C-alpha cells in the first residue's frame, strides 16, 4: 500500500473548475460555482487532436484523483504562474485501475 500512498502524494497543485451552464444571446458563457481539485500539472507541449477533431498544441497534462465530471466547455483556472491562467480544455480522459474502478482523470489544456 505504500506505493499507493506515494502516488496520492503527487497531487501538489490545485486547479479550479467552473461547470459550463449556458450562453446568452451574445455568446457570453455562464458558469456554475467553482470547485477546487488537488492535481499534478505536467507542463509540456505536444501536438494532439482535441475533442472536436481539430489539431492543437497542448500546454499541459493535468492529473486529478478520482473521476470528477468535467467537460470541454467548462472553465479551468490553473495554478498561479501558469500562462494563460484559463486555457481551453482540449480533452478529458478518465482512467480506471485493474479492478475497473475510476482511479484518476487526465485533462489536457
């Protein structure tokens, strides 16, 4: 079990997610209450295809414990010092363990 405890110790940063609610007639998005999550942010650029099939360059891969409900239209606020502070979410990938239970979630921004 020590390996599992060490894995959870990796969550040294915090991100905030605001769930997308709607858009008004002018296209301005409305978001719900912000929720903070412990995470690990790996800042590295890579070329990828986003959820809409568009090729993009990602700025970071974020790992969160568990399987929170996060969508590509939600607003993410990164830890202090990350530029941009609110990058678009390019992909959300829940990962499972060997028992089939949700283990952690990867978010690409």
